[in-house]
C-alpha cells in the first residue's frame, strides 16, 4: 500500500470510528435516531475535510521543513482556528438537523468545552501526522545513508583486488626463472585465492575460516618467494572460527606487513598471526611482523603506495560503526603489531 492510499485509509477509518464511537455512547443513554446518525456523520466528514485541508497547507507551504521554533506557533495557531471553526460547524449541523438547543448550545461554557474538545481531537491528529512524517523521513534517511555506505564499501573492495593481484603476481614472477615447479605450485595457490576473491566480492562479511585459509595460501606464496627469510607462526583459538569478518581484511593486513616490514629487511623476519576471543565477545586479531613503524613518514608513504591501512579502517567503520576498532603500533624495538577488534554481531549496514 503506497502512502497516499494509506493516508486515505487511515483518514476514513479514523473519522468513521470517531462517528461510531460517539453514536455508541449516545445509544447507551437514549438510543440512536437517523437524525443523530446524520449529524455525527456530518461532523466526522467535516473533521476529515478540515484535517485534509490542514495537510494541504502543511505540504504547500513547506511547514515540515521549518525549524521547530517556527513550526510550533504556526501549528498552534492553525489548531485554534480549526477548533473555533469546528465549533461553528457543529452549531450549523445542529441547526440543519433541527437539534439545536439555543439556550444550551450558546452558553459560554458549552462553547468553550466544544472548542477544547475539538482542539484535543485536532492535536491528536496533528501529532500522529507529524510523527508518521518524521519517522518516515528518518527511515528514508537511514536507507539513503545505508545505500551510500554500500556504494562506498563496494568501492573500497574494488580497490583491494587490483592491489592484491599486483603483489601476488610479483611473488609468482620471481619464481618463474628460478624454480618452474614451484612457480606452477604458486600459480595454483594464486588461482585458489583469486577464485575465493571473486566469490566473496559481493559479501560484506564471511566466515573467519574462509578468510584465514586465504591468508595461509597467500603466506605460502610469499614463503616460496622469500624462502628462509620469512617465518610464519599461527596462534588461533577455536572460538575465532565462530566469527565472521570482512573478506580480504586479514589478507590486506598481512600483505601490508610483508610489503613494509619483511621485504625491507635483509634478513627478512617473522609474521605471527594471533586470533582470540575477548572478554566482551569481540574477536581480537593481531598481526605481528618484524620491522618498525615510523609515524609520519610511514603514514605518508602508505598514502602514496596503496589503500591498505586506510581502506581497512574505512571498511570497519562502514560495516560495524563504532563497535570495531583498529590500531597499529610498535611493540618494543623489533616488531609492529596491527590489532583489530570485531564484534560478533550488530552490523551497521542492514
């Protein structure tokens, strides 16, 4: 049901209900006559017409775009005007159906009560209308923001694949002349990684097991290239396999550790991957590599050479909001540690 149909359904249903409820209470006292049915139906029709006119004014003059300090006095003034007009119409309806009691209906107390009750009914209608509008706008804003985030996330993921392929092909190229059989093995591993990358391209998050298997394939490729210069250690708790993480995220961090840590050292170094569950149901991923992080110089170099760190931070923000964290720091004088915390649930994107 679209918004227009829903609006008219609620208008007709609501004001018809108003008429029926009034007739029900009248029937409890003295029964219902055709004249009373006509009078209350006429009053309900006026309520429907007047609230629809109010809606027209609100939309035509852009009241919903006004600041609250402007909207409030405009709305109160309109409610008072509608209440007074409604009271006058009630008198005219009673006159038309010959139910007007001039001595009773024109008393100041009766007129004041009628204006007050009309004001309450109109106020309830206005609150429901504004509430529906603001909730609908809020929902649309959330959908719009989610769509923007989805576009940004897809853009970030599209940046990862060329970056990864370039570095993986460099690893294979180094083996072609030196050891063709190892190069063949490396190509097989690379094809497995690329197949995984293509399959996971449209997913925001994947099973941890799939990601760690890709990381192992990647490090096997790099071990062939670096030989004894690269040492790899894994310390992964079983509970880590209960989590889901963004695809290619760990691989990007490991790739960064190889490129800016191990490859810059003559003796190579160590890549150690630790994954464990934190005390607050977070998955803590630590990638430790030989090398040192040189603050500003390193950051500028990273900004020129690739999207790795910045890309990962943005993806975590888009997917998990503030529930995920990322940090990279020096651990003593020998190692750099990249640490990521990922919540078990509660994604930002729907």
